[in-house]
C-alpha cells in the first residue's frame, strides 16, 4: 500500500509490538510479519489476558463481514 512499516522499541529496549501482543492489547497481523509475534499471541490466548479474556472479533474478520464472535 505504499506505507512505511517499522519496528518500535520501548525505552527498556523491548519490542513495543511484542509487548502489546503479549499483554493481549493487540493481535499479530500475519499479513505483515505477524508470524514474528505468533508465539506472543499464543501465550496471551492461553493466559486469557487482555482481549483474550472474552469473546471478540478480529478486525480483519470484521472487515470480511463476520459480525459475531
């Protein structure tokens, strides 16, 4: 899409995206290197933290027309 894609780090050196995915505050978007965060997401799902604590619809699924978890 002609956008810049970058990896951001926190002041302590951790990957900001990994931190958000690990906390259940974001999903790994597989289309754009999300495989890098797949293990973080799997751990968050298993621990039922953040959005994994209840039902939700991933944004890409919502965009395809699925409106129920």
